[in-house]
């Protein structure tokens, strides 16, 4: 009855490679678990499923009600039962962690056949090859460091362009506050609070971010840049609506579109939310968050799917088909058009009418940052660290945002302590 | 043949289900305790890691907030529910008309799941959606009822919703107790000229002591296990202001994928339960002994 | 079991009587508030609610919310509303309730009236089961279900709830049976009745009050449970609590369908509400008869 990790890993050592040839009757089949049961994510994954069926496969998607934790519980229960799905949603460093508990599929042959590695941002590659070969594929990319500005609010304070440094941002926010506009329209949920720190820090200094939040270097965690970031975070907290705690940022959008709230620092997905609420994207200026040194940074959030080793030939064939499709340009285009993200491949042309200005701008920044090595992984969206470390850090950050008695110095100290405790 | 079967069948019938249930209680508790001493993360591992998980859990910011919250929440929830339940029972006991209707109204929240309770009260407490918005739309533009977004007050909204859910149950138990008080006692009180207030406070209440203790224990274990309600109402927020030990267990085990620490948190929760149960057990033994002595 | 006071206690004077009813009414409002709000919302459209607040009078009777919730709403990619999930919940709750009640009655009977070696310890352990938090048992159950080959079935949930439910039901039944006068049992023994005959002839006919309490308690508890329901079943076999969670977790990109959510919540809560509505008085009677000591 005791499940020994050794027994599970015995299969992992021999990660499944190419399948045996399929008999003419058996159609490739994919069983898939995710949390994407509705909304644009649900529509996008269903679209992918339909494409799989058009190519002759069988698509069996069981979305798990709830959020990511419920999906991971289900995944873990299925793995314990010895019945993992053919593929499932999983992202960031968790791919490495979970790949140790169950055998996965080696996608190297397919990936090199498609010449895929050269086409995607380097930071992403490492996450999907934890043991040196591809076992997962990214599905879409979002930028978390997007600045949305309400044009009506800008008009009210006589601003005609977006702030380019934090000093300009702070000055503009002060103007807005004086004019009776709530400067920051972010929400009060955990990951939103975490995002605000990563936005502040990445805007202050790219390498400080890399050292502190991605490498967890103790010196970087206690550096002057970190202190500055916490001070900026305190300013954000003061400029938010005090009654917003624990609520999703979308409740602020009506006021934001009217000009009663000024600026929203959010991921690119907010475009879709604004559109669905019936908002007019012309009322919104979309750009990068302020950057104190050098060109804009791109803080990356990506959804991925991981492939679990199965002996059944129809599932193995289904996995090959799904992987091939996921790497194709047209599939990625359709996926990103549905959700408002950017395709993973950097060779996609976004000039057509199906793409929004926001997506074009983000994609340009991605390509630029890719070349100048200023792509970072999002902390708040579980890309930079594994779940336990992320959760411990966000505990500190969300507490800091909602408790103004914590000083920036204390915030920095608490964050470093939380990282130690979570790792120990 | 029948004789032998007749002798063993009852034993089988008695023991089999009991063993399965007792087995699962002992087995799961032992397994969790064992895991709390291992370095398990996503999946159970069985190597020894000493007190590492306990140290990590105890140093985690969650845990401290959770147990402080548990104290405040338990006192508030158990105290208020018992009080409201007792008052309602006394009131209903007054030979009122529409007793059936009122009793159903007070009792029905028990039928509603904690998830729905949390969701509905979450809507009502939401300042942008519920009571505050409604009052403001009526013209009362300074009305504030945003407890649920306030770090210091959010916990009380949870107490409120929990009392709403459980007060009917406390009322039912107290009412049952009131109705099983010896009628001769009531007659004697009336002969003595005791008014209703004196009756309830001096005579009925002491007779209800055993029931009150049962109510307290049942409510306390509700409080300690509270999970669905908080998740549905505030998700533990704002920040971590409304987190409770059961949520900390879930967070470590499933959100963070650290089974070792989650198990340690669970063991801590069980220990705090024991803190409540052992005194109750001692009390029950003492009362049983007293009764036996009285009957001799 | 006469009403306390009966005709003996002086009734309260007039003004006291008005105050009494006023207080009772105030409490009734407090208890009814969420229910009324949810009912009203189930007749409003999502746009209405988003525009005003969750407290409001419906502009018209949006019956389509109910139709959608019951049969058409897309939950996790199946567009059949909550109806199939309600069926699953019934398939789960009815056997689990019956089994756990029956087993609890027998166990309670054995422990209270037939002394046998180790009975106190076993009872203490069984009662401990009432206090174990759910989260802690999730992974052990996953392992057990794996061994039994029962993953992703309703049968798995029936097993879990029966085994766990026994803790409560045994506790209730044992406390009740302990109150059965010894003379009855002695008379039965003198007549030569053994274990089963005593149960059938004497205990069972006396049991309805406690059985009703147990059935109501178990039905409600199992119907409303969601953690195991979501983890140990998938897709079309999930109970209605999972469907409610799916409806409630609208992603940020969509308008929150408060109207349909309210209708779905009401429909899903209907069975337990009806149970308390019709069985409330028996529930009380059973408790009075000594379920809780």
C-alpha cells in the first residue's frame, strides 16, 4: 500500500520515446486535465481539441472545477492511482518538480524535427527540459509588466504620454490623487500583490530582479534595489482603493474606463477582460511599465502542457499528434488570438487585423528583450520559483500591501526570512 | 451448525464495521503522523527527517496568524452560537404561535452547505456588491460595511456567517433539553412563585449544563475544522488575515505540495483538538462516577 | 415530553408578549436574509445584478435562469446544466446514508447493550473519527482507493462516506440506546432472545427517532460535501457540489453570472432544504429523545 518513490521512478528512467506503429483502426487519442473550463481559456483549449479531431484524433478533456490547486490535486490523485492523463496543464518550475514523481515522454525527436528550440525565448527552454530533454511544451506567453492607462483620467490631469521612469510615474500618480482620481486600479488578491513587487523591482533594475527573485541570491534579496522596490510597493498600496482588499482587479474596471481610476499594472490578459466587459480599448493606452535603466524588460508568464508516459499505443500516438500541433504556427496563432496572449514562437507575424495593438506592442518588446537578454520570469505567476517558495514569498508580500504598519526594511527582512524558511 | 454460526455471526457483525472504521481512524492518523517526520513533498516519502517540518511550519507566518485567528474565531463563534441558541430555545419555549414555522426558519441554515453559506454571505458583505452598495443606492452615501475587506475585521464576518449556520442547531439541542426537564420541577417552581426569568436562569439553566457542554464540544470541533466556509467567503484574505489552521494544512499539503509540512500542520491541529477533548473526557468520566455514586 | 411550563407557568404579560414576537421576528429576518436574497437573485439577470447590488427586486421573472441552470448551462465543457450532477449526488447520498445509518445502528446497539472486550477503546477510537479534519485524509484515501481499484467512481465516494459516516452515526445511536431501560432487555433475555432477535424485536421498533436524526444528519452532510467529491471523481460522475464550484469559478474574462449561480444554488440545495422542512420536527424529537448526551 505504501507508494515508494523509487517504484514510480523506475518507470521514469526509461522515459517513453517514439510509439510503436499504430494499427489502421486505432485513432490517436488524448486525455487531458486542466482548470480551463470556461471563458477564453476554455474556448482556446476547446479550439485546440477540435483541431486535434480534424487531424483524426480523439480529444478527451476533463476540466477540473476550481482553480489550479484543484487541478493539481486531481493530477496527483490520478498519478497515485497509476492513471495519469496523456497530457495536462502544468507550468514553470513545477514541471521539473512533478517530472520526478511520474515518468514523462521524451519529445526531443519531435522538437528537433520542427527546429523549435531556436524559435522560443531561452528562459522558457530550461523550464521545459528539467532533465535535459523536452517533456513539456509552452502554449502561450503573457507579459506581466504591462501598464494600462485610462485616457479619460489622463485627460483630466493633462497628461499626454505614459511615464517612462518610476519618478515620472510617482509624479503622475500624485497629480491624479490631487485631482480626485484613484491612481492605481489593481486588485487585492494574492497574486496581484505579488505582481506589484515584481513590476516594481523589474522596473528598477533587471539584474537585481534576476538575482533576487529568480536565483534567490541572499545578497540580492537584501540589496538596495530591493529596498527601493518595497518602498515603491508601499506607494502603490497607498494609491490603491483601500476597500479593494481580497477582490479581483476587474471590479475596478468600470471606474477605470470612466476615468475615475488612472493606471492599472497587469498582465496582457487584462485586454480580454476589458473587452468582455464591453469596454472600448480606444479609451486605454497600453504600454510597458516604467523602466529606470535601459530598455523595457519583459517579465514572462507562460502556460504549458506536460506529457505523461502511457503504454497504450493510441495515447502515445495522440501525444505525438498533440505535440506536433502545439508547435505549429497556425495553431499557436489561433490559440493566442482566442485568449489575447502572444504566441510562443518568435517568428509569428502579428500585423494582421486579428491581432490587437496591445499584442503587437508586447510581442515587439519580447523580441527586443530577447535580443538584449532582458527577459525575466514572473514570480507571482509561478514561473520563477516552485509553488512552496512562491507561496511563502507572496504571503509576505500580500501582508505587506494590506498592512501599512510594515516598513520597507521589515518587508525586505521578512521576505528573506520566508525564502529561508521555505527552502529549509 | 446453527449453534456455531449463531455464536460467531454476531461477533462478525459487531466487529467488522467497527474494525474498518477504527482502523481507518488509527491508520490515517498514524500515517499522517509518520509523514510529518519525513521530507515528503509532492508524494509521500518515508525517510526520517526529524522535526524539520514542524520547525518550518511553526516559523511560517501563516501558522501564527492562523492560531491567533482560531482563538478569536472559536471564542466568538462558540460563545455567540451558544448564546443565540439558548435565547432562541427559551423564546420558542414560550408557547408561541407559529412555533413550527419559526423553528424551521431557525433550523434550515443547517441544511445549506458551508460553501453556499460562504458564497451567499460573501456576496452580502462585499462592499461593491452587497449591503454597503445597497444602502448607498438608497441614498445613504456614507454608509460603510466593508468589514470583509478590512484586515482587522474580516474575521468577524466569518464568525457572523458561521453563527448564522449553526445557531439553529444549538437551539434544537437546548430546546430538547428544556423539554426534557422534569415537569415536577416546573410545577414546584410555579408553586414557589418563580417568574419565567428566574425559572430559566436559576432552575432550567443548571439542568441544561450537560447539554451545554455537548453543544460547546460539537461547536468547538466545527470551529477547529472550519475550512469550506473561509475558502468560499474570503479565501483566507485579505492577505492572510482570515486564515485558519485547517486552511494552513490544505495550503501546505496541496497548494504548496509539501506533504511533510502539511502533515505536521495536521498533527498540530489534532493536538489542539485534544486540548479540548481531554478535559471533556475527564468531565464525562467525573459525571459518570458521580451518577453511579448517586445511584448507589 | 410535554411542553415545558404547559399550563403551569404564568404566561408573560401583554407588552412582554409583543416584545417576544418582535425579537423572534428580528431573528427570523436575520436567518432568512441570505435565502431571500438568493431567491430574488435567481430571478434577475446578471446584468441587473452587476449594475445594482445583490440585494434588489427583480425587474421581471427571469425563469430562464432556472432553465439554464438545470439543463443548459455549460459546466466544464458539458452543456447539460446541473441535472446530471444532481443525479450523481443522489446515487451517492442514498446508499451512503442508508449504509452508514444501518452500520451505526448496529454498532451503537452492540457497544451500548452488549459488553464485550475492548468496547470502550473501540468506541473512543470511533468517536475520534468525528474530529479528524478532511484535508488530512485526502491522500490516505487516494492510496486506499488505488489498492481497491475504485478511483474515479461514485462507488469510491460511497465507500468513503460510509466508513467515515459510521463515526457520527455510531455516536448518536449509542447515546440513544444507552437510554433503553434494562428491564426490557432482561425480559428479552429471559425469553431466550439472542443478539439478532433482541435487535429486531425490541431495539428496532424503538429506533425511529434516532434513525431519523441520523438519516437527516448524514443526508445533509454527504450531500453538501465537496472536497472528496471533486478529487475522487471526474467529469460526468461528479456530485452537484463540484458543479456549483465550477459555476462559481468564473474566470476573470467573463461576466459573473450571478443570476444563474443563484438558481443553481437553490436547485442544488432543494433536497436538503426539503428534508429539514419536512423532517425538522422529527429531528427535534429525536434529539429530545436523547441523541446527545
